[in-house]
DNA sequence: GCGATGCTTCGGCGCGGACCGAACCGTCGT
DNA sequence: ACGACGGTTCGGTCCGCGCCGAAGCATCGC
């Protein structure tokens, strides 16, 4: 038999507080060095090194050596999805969970979820795309949508060829409503970021709207 | 700070092999007694009792006392979703994973994933619903779909009012293609089961097609 | 009432693993 | 060449927790 324990092995990798802190830090989508991960987790570099080795062996992290640094990132969107589901479940059922509330208002308005926009801005983007008819109710790209996304420099054909679904709804952690994930979600995020319309706050998953007048047609505000 | 360790707490519940076996057993959608879970996990009743207490406290399981038995089930579809994501990730990246192969052929053709149909039959259902135009490509119920589902005694309005998404694509574990989850996926499964067209194999997640001639319009075979 | 059955609590054993200090290896700067 | 710095490996300590045997409560059947 033994059909089970593999999922336990993966869960075990997330089950340690230090490793969990590293993984949530990597949810910001940036690669981090081993030392930064150690600081993020609040452990010494030796300890962090052991944790990292385990997560790489388990296929959750991939590392790239660059000079004397070693940059690490989540191995793919599926890992990020798993972590997001976990956060969602914790948020809904967590017993003594400290409500995010206004504690981190920046995280409520706009945050990055691995590689796409989340928070209330993410929900606004999702709703506006549908309201403007760029996506239909089932998150399928429409004719006008095709034109608008191509105009942003997004290669829809390439997205459709990829294994990753182009459009995926992702239930938002703070807003408890859908926002847009998937390949298109990621492509839109990088398009906005490349143009400087939104910028990441360093050392956090929060995102700032740098050019509200340019973003307004996309967020409906 | 301390933003992390909550997800570690939940992951820790899945990280133990015995608990993981219990959870996968409950993925069949049936409530099981504490003793059955102990047998499924391969541990003594006392040990199982401790595990169960932890998982109930953690909000993953809910229990209902009935006479001298205690029936336990997953606390909701979100827990099942989390477990399914975990299995998917394990399957894709798992190192020494024993391929399911023809070992359990019944599990390949039709199996239940918490409360809806999966396996190749689940994929066939998904594809046929779209091919017959009951769902569009974005998994939105069409006019003909509304009629057909209502004909099966499914209350679409109620599904749409529910918090749970009506249609959700779930990447299949064995087929690696989408099948239909969400409220409609669950409703279709119970409709087919109530009519006796499909039956669950006792003690397994496998499902048998009892009335192929009735299921054929739904599976396209 | 009685014993049988299902489940839980308690106590104690033993393994796994998280952690750090110290030492070691590579790479970058000067 | 040398030292500084990032990262890893090695040993040893210690706590957590998974496990079971035995005993304690409930509920069912007779």
C-alpha cells in the first residue's frame, strides 16, 4: 500500500516555523540569498543552510549560484498556489489568528501573490477586466481583451501554449473575493511593473500604485 | 511580526504519516469512525485518538458522536482542495514516487475526489460537458446547460448563492488534465449516485460505472 | 444489572530533528 | 598574496512528539 506518506513528506517541509517563514518571504516573488532567508527566518546561517538543502531536495525551492551568493526562489507557481491555499485555510479557520485588520493597511490595498497582483487592487483588476469586457464571466479572453492585452505587449498565443492556465481565479486572502492569477495575471503584473505604474515595496509583499492615472482604467477608480 | 508560523501549524497536522493516511482516506468523502481511521493509518486506537484530537482542534476535521461511535469527516471542501493540491505537487515533483501505473487501474478510470468525480471519467465528464455546450470554455453554465442540470434535479440558483464556486477546474492527479470540481461537480456526482448510475467501491476511492448506457451521454462514450 | 465494545486519558519510552558553536571551502576585494 | 565575507559541513545538545501498554469512561446488547 503506502499510498500516503508522500504528501506528509511535502507537508513536513512547510511544517517547520523557520521554513514556513522562508517560504512566505519568497511569496513576494523575488529570489533571496541564503543569508537573507536566514535573517527572515530568524535563525543562524548554518541552520538556514540545512533547511534550504531540505527544501531544494524536496523540490519546493530552486537555487542559482551567482558569485559567492546563492539565490533561491520558489520552484514554480504550483508551490505558490499551495502556500496560498494554506494561508487561506489558516485565515478562515485559524483559532487565535491575529486579524490583519488595519495593522498592515498596505497589504490590504495591494500586495503581490508570488507573481501577480492580489489584495483589494487585485480584486479591482479582476472586476474591472470583466466590467470592461476584456474577460467574460468565465475568465475567457474576449476580442477586445485580446487587443488590449496585446497593446500592453503581452503575447497571448505564448500564454495559451504554456502548460500553466492563462486565467485562473484565486480567492483572495484578505478580500475573500476572486482575483486574477494564472499566466495572464503574471503577465499583467510584469507589464504594469515594467512601465513603472506599480512598484514593489522593498522587503515586503506590499505594492504601491505609482501612477494612479495610468492604472485607473485597469482598477476602475 | 510573527506572520508566518500559522501556516506551519496547519502543515504540521498533515506532516505526520499516520495523519496523512487518515486524511487521504477521508478524501473518499465518507465519514469514518475513529477506529476505522486507526486501522487506515496503521496505528493503535489510542494513538489515533490523539491524532484526531489534534486535527479537530486544528479545524481540519469535524466529528459527530453517534452512539458509541464517533464519525469524522473533513471539515470542508477547502481542506479537500488543499490535500488535492498537495497530491498534485507530490505527483509532479516527487522523487522516488511509485507510479500509480496499472497497479490500481480502477483508480485511473473513475475515482472520487472528496465529493466529485475524478480520474479519467472525471476528465471525460468535464470534456463532454463542454463538447455538448452545457458549459462554455470558461466553465460557465450555458442556456442548454441550465436546462440539462435542472433536469437532473440540480438547483443552480442555490449553487450560485453558495460561497463555494459553482464551477472550478481541478487538475487531475492521474490524468493530468482538468476535471470539474466546485458545487456543480459535487451536485452532478450526487445526482448520478442517487440514481444508481455510479456506485462507490466500499473501502476505496474507486467508483464503478453501474449504468454505462445512462452515463454515456455524460461521459461521451 | 452484567460484560463487551468503542473511545479517551495517563505515563513512560525512544527516535527524529531543530538548533547552535566551531571549523572548513570558495569567491571577491585589495 | 592576504583578509573579509557568504555559504556549507560536522558534532553535540536538547526538546518535541509519535508510539504503545494499561487503566478509565461512556454506550450498547443481553
